[in-house]
């Protein structure tokens, strides 16, 4: 499953499990290889490759074992038209980084700027030391002639000419030495003139992660008993915001996915992004986005969507389990309580509804759940996952409910 990176309202890139990067509006992709003391390491063919998100936000790290340590690639959005690709040499020996443009129509190098398919697309801190080019064969289970030249020591240090393949199968490897315990940084440029981009001055992964944390403080917020699910929800909320700006949202082929995306943005309180996304949906997708379940979702829907890697569907189902509008004035909260959550605290803050925000918290006194709530005036409230017999019509309050029974 590819991970999205970028900034809200800007260009979006997708990072494959092996670290290959593709911009949403580009036909080519950017791969990375490492030339270490023992051999060349290609992430797509190595077993010791791990990928993670920093703080569960769109800062994606792909780590690959090399002698004595790791090569760590990090990809993240730095501005509406910039995506950073940096590679850290976390090993005691120098290595060579190959930034590999895959399946382009044309490429040229002007110092520290690489032009791809007619635009300045890759900016590095310094010009490459060597390069190699060739024609890709997508049907072959190899890394192509370019890899053979690089691994065989046949990369050139001559000034590279303009390179072209009309079929869009041009592969070019740009080689950069990276000293031990240092980081090499490059920028994928989607709009700004490349000459204005200084990779060394772009924000760090930690700074970008802090910015994402501020973004995710908006809208509906939850505290879950399950740390793994909480991490998945945080990552899915961030990807919602990124996907909301993707041009593919309005395509007919992805209309159903776009409808779920807009519905999830609405349900989780990202109002501005939901309104912008709504305007870009075709008519049928708008009707799908406007539909809501008549009854709360079952917990199994959350589990299935998470297992399928469908972030919007997972968020829609989880929101429905936690807060569901069952009529003009009826609210169902905590419709179902997973057995593993009994005895563990739960919080929901500012869940948007047609009548206003809903917040509640569940605490435990032995086997009995204590519920604290604040809902819009005139609401009728139920919490069947905690106590099927309980209901209330007060806008705020707290109560100690009957002991929750384990499911049969």
C-alpha cells in the first residue's frame, strides 16, 4: 500500500513500500539504490527493508540494512510544490546514493538541477558525480541496463547530454557520494522554479511532523484504548487532508472513493476541505457522499476496512460506532464496545453533527462505566454499547451506568 505525502492543499506524492516516489501528476518515478562496501543494494529486492511514519503523519521513512548500519530514506512535503527526499547514511562507512529516474520521456542535468519530461523536477545540494542511462524493460524481472552499468562501475563522469526515449522508458541514475553519518537531501519540484530551491534550507522531518500535529488538532478528536488503532486513525486523518487536494478526486474512475473521502472529511470535522471536495465531485458521487447509514455501523466494519487499508471507510465506520445521528434529535454514542475496551478509558471531542458538536468520555469504576457527556440542546442520547437500557435528554451530565456485559 502506497503512503501519501505532501502538504494540505499542495502537490501529493505516493511512496511505495520500497521507498520509490511518484508525484500524482507525473508519469515517471524516483527510485533509490545504495552502493555500499559489499555491493549495490536495491530496496525493492532487499529483505531487510522497513517502512514507518514519523508520529503517524505523512513523514515516511524507509530503512534498508547496509554493512554496519542503515540507509534511511525520508520523504515528506515541505511546501505546496516541494517534496523532500533525503537519505541518511547511518553507517560507519561512506556509500554512494543513486537517485534513479524511472520511465521518463526525457531527462537533462544542469548542475544541481535535473530536468525531467520538460520541467525542472529534481534539485539536489550539488551536481551528481556520475550518471548512467538506458532503456527500461517493464516486462523483465530485472533493474535493467542502468543497474548493470552502475553496479559494473561503468557510470560516466562526463557531462550528461540531453537524453530521450519517445516511448517513456528512459531510466537515468544520478550518483552522489554520501559520507558516513551524514544526510543527503534532494527536492522534487512540482511548480516553483528549481533555481529558487535550496534543499539545505527546507524544513526538517521533525518540523514537518510538528506541523502535521497542529493540523490534526482540528476537527473531531478521539482518545482510544487501542494504541495501534489510534495510530491508524491518525495516519488516515492526515491522508484524508492530503487526498482532499488531489486532482484525481474529481475523476470519474475514482468517484466512489472521492465520495467516501468527502463524507469522511465531513464526519471528522474538516469543514473547509469537505466543502472544497464537495464542489469537485460529479453528481452521482455527491449523492453517495450525502447518504448516511440509518443505523450505527458494526465494529466488524471498522476491522474490515482497516485490514483492507481503506482509510476513509475505516474512519466512516469508526465515526458511526462512536457518534451516530439516528434521527432529527436522536444521537447514539458508543454504539458497540469491543470486549478489549472494557475497563479502559475512551474520549470523543467535538464530533460534528447537524445540531452541533458532541463530546463524551468513558471512565470505569470496576466493571461499571461512568459516562460524561455534552451534546446539543434537545438531543435524545443513547449508549447501547455501554448500557442498552440507558437514555437521557439532558444536554450535559454524568452518570454511572450498569456493569457492561461481555458479548456472548
